[in-house]
């Protein structure tokens, strides 16, 4: 049985089933954008957002009865920052993290009831120079390990902490900047879209950037481009199946035209750490699909099950590590978040 | 006692429904009482500066109101559903 939480512009949905038998529940939180889900040791979390009413977090023990938390992540009163959206939850087995826009990190040690800011990042000395990307000024990906913590912020770059989150260094050498052309290499202005790493060697990280696919073997001290076989540099997704080490991405035509190249919606895979890429498996639509896949709309269980959602509202799943793909369920509103629960 | 009426979209953030009777002689005081019982509503109605969020409209007895405006003992405080967007 597979359970997929789908966060859309118009509520959240749950897809539950297997093979050709799927049930749909929802919408959860009608009228709200649902931007992130998490399963924290059996407590489910959903983040909601609204252009008018701000953000909220709801908790549930059964995915049916939801309770709002009283104090979601917030900037200090009087701050000139806005809490626009909770982009991602990350549970490392111990601590729960939330990556938010305006860009920041928050942690919770009680499964999302109370939150504390990670001031070392949120008040970083470079913050006055942080500029938003097209999707806003957003922290959107967190990798944690004993070897370091990495956070992706658009359009600022990758930060690494070697002291548990107290201090942070920018780690973008080898990646081009989207900041002003002609300047000397700026310290910030790197539009990272996605990160994935190898839990057995967490300093091996793959990065889908605005400007292409990259990898590092030294925790981000240096990055190298790895686009061999990809039909485009642009895309939002990078996923590494932990069990097999297979990498997945979904290339999109360009920064200006964020749809599959030629309308061919395909995941691409690499079985050699990104040296070579090729179309992942079969089952893809034969007719053009001018629909994108966003950075938080791709998830897996590290045992060969991988799901993603499109901006056209479709959910796709493979349960054989990308050998065959199937479209599931109804057509949803624009999908921004997909989480296997 | 003044009554606060919430739009349906805020129902998921309110534990005790969409209508709340609260004490207070100003809109700010009435909302403070509302948030004392329903703290999850606060970030949905007020921004980081403590002001009513941009584009959120609160009407007292049919008149758009600010936090310092007066509220009568039988006032209806109505939070409007957002009207724009796709």
C-alpha cells in the first residue's frame, strides 16, 4: 500500500492504494495552499499558506482529524520579514526542521508544536544581500547528518554548518551565479533548486541548480557540472534513491520556458552518480505535456518507490525504482508538494 | 457582547467554530480576547508588525475598521473572505 500526500494551490489531497486501485481523500484545508507534509513518528503535519491569511501548521494522528498549532514559525514582532510560506519539513529522526520564505530555518523538538529560529542562518551576515528568485526568497531544502547540515536558499545559494547549526558558510564554488553579470564573483546569488545526498557519505551531494546539474564530493567545498545526457540544464528536481543510489531528475526546457523539453514529460535517471543520464523507464505519455514539476513535488521512500506531481495537477508513481511509471488518480489543482507518508 | 464572525476558510484554524463572543471596547481588545482562546488565528489576521495583515479586511458593524477603532457591546466584527485571486 502506498500513501501519497499531495499539496496543491487549492487544498491537500491523499492518494492511497496500490496498482490500479486508488482512493482519493480531500480536499484537506479547502481554500488554502498546502505547501508541505511530514510524518514525524506517526504524527502527521501539514503546512498551509495563503496570500491573505499567512501560514499555519496542522497536526493529525490519523490524517482525518487535524488540529492547528498555536504558534507556527514566525519572525519576531516588528520584523520587516514576512512568513510567506513553509516550503519543506525535514525530520532527521531526532529534530524536525522547517524551511520557510522569507528565507529562514526553524526547528522543533516536540514534533511541530513549538518552533525556534536558527539564528545562525536566519541572521547571517550576508542576509542584507539576499535576493529572491522567481519563486520568492525561500529556504526550501535541508540535509542533516553527523558530517554537516546543508540548506538551500533561492536565490542565495547552499549554506553548510559544521557545528550543528550555530554558524553557516556559503558553499557554491564551481556553480555560476544568477546575480548581476560583469561583477566579480559574488558571495551570494546562486539559485539552487534542489539537493540530495548519500546518507552513507553525506558530503556527496547532488544539486539541481538554475544553471544545471552539479555534484560535490567534499560537502560543497567544490562543485562540478554533470549534465551529460540531460536534454536541458534547467529543472527543479534532484532525488537520490537511498537503497540503489539511483539519481532522478526532471529536466525542463529553460529558465524562460519551464516545461518539459518538446513537451516530453520524462524523469531522467543516472546509475553512475550523475556521470551519465538517460530517460528513466517506460510509461510516459506519448502526447505533449506542457507541465512542469516543482522542487518539493518529488519524493521517494528510498526503496524504489518514487512519486511526483506536476503543475498540471497529475501524480506519477513508480514502485520499481523508475523502470515503469503510472499516472494515478484524478487531475488535481497545480501541485507544489508531494510526500510519501 | 461583541461577536467575531470568521470566514469559512479560517475554520480549520479555529477550534471553536466561526463565531466567537468576545469582550472589548476596541477592535484590538476584541481580537486579543479572540486570540486568547484561539491563538492559531493570530498569525492569520495580524502580520509581524502586529497590524492587520495587508488585504485582510475586518468590518465592525458594516464599516471597515482599524485596530484602534471602537467596538460596541453588541457589535458584529466580521472578517471578510479574500475576494481576489484565481
